[in-house]
């Protein structure tokens, strides 16, 4: 019974390169959430997706960041032209229910992907 | 704008004693509160939650108290065990807004 799988666990990029972070939700879960944790800060909501739909992207920076959750395959968080300030841990979480499940705490987190921008 | 605040970045407690972790919030629209626990190099795991219609929820050694008038909640762990050493995040819904976390160290 695999949990939420994120890869890569660690990613190093130079400024200006692209970073792609992948998330496979738990089996049977069709809702994915991405959070970012900057050093010395809490987890900040970025985006909430269902299969083929972005439900809430109010936490996503307006530029360079995008997310998708295709019908087949993992969810992808894409950061274009990375800058040093993008260095952070990016956590993916999944849930089996609707958006309201965020109110019940039934989010299952992956182990995170740590992005370092040189 | 930090709507969920954990003002103590760290806490050290002796094994067997009570650990009290505090959390304050500013948004009166929050209606559900959660605590997550996080070990290094792992994702957060859900610990306990409380609805805004309650003032207390207990699960084994863990109890969460909610004071709506003060916009304050706390997590009590008793007795504390070394395995409880982790970072604890308070979160509030809707939108699951997280605090900055409190690092709990339970010493022998």
C-alpha cells in the first residue's frame, strides 16, 4: 500500500534552468495538493488539482510556476527559469475526497522534493 | 500575512512530563483545526484535529484544546516520549493554512 510518492527527492538546478517535480498520489486518490516550505517557514499552499483540472491555484506564483495532473501519470509541478529563492522543500499531498477533505485533515503527504538552486 | 502563528519555534520537555504546544490564528472564518507532526526528511503526518464547534478533542496521549474567543489552540501530549521529538505544525481550514512549526525535543 504505497503512500504518496514524490521524485526526485533532491534536485539541484542552476539559475535559469527548469525544475520538474513529480507526485504520484496514493492509490485511489484523485486529488493532489502542492505545498512549499521555505527555510524557517511553515508549509504554504500552492495549488490543488483533480485529474485534468486545476481547482485552486491561489498560492501559485503568477510567473514561472505551473502544475498539472493529467488523466494518466503523476502530477507535475514545473518551475521555469529557477532562481535562488525557489530553493525549498516541495511537498505533495493527496486525498480521496473532494475539496472539503482539506477541512477534515485527510491529507496524506509525500516525503517532499528538495530543490536547491545554485 | 501569517494567519496561523506558532510563536515558539522550539520546546524542550523531559520524558514523562506534559508537552504543550500553542497556536494562534487571526481568521475567524477558520472552522477546523489540525495538528501535523513532521520528522526530518519526511512529509507531515496528520495527528489530531478539532472542529470549531468543540473545545476539546482527545486521542490517547494527545489532546487538542480550542479557545475560539481567544483564537487560540493548544496541543497537549502527556506523557511525553522521546519518539514524540519532531516538528509540530498547527493548521487551519479552509485552505489548510499552516503555522511555522514548533520543534519539540523530548529529553531523557
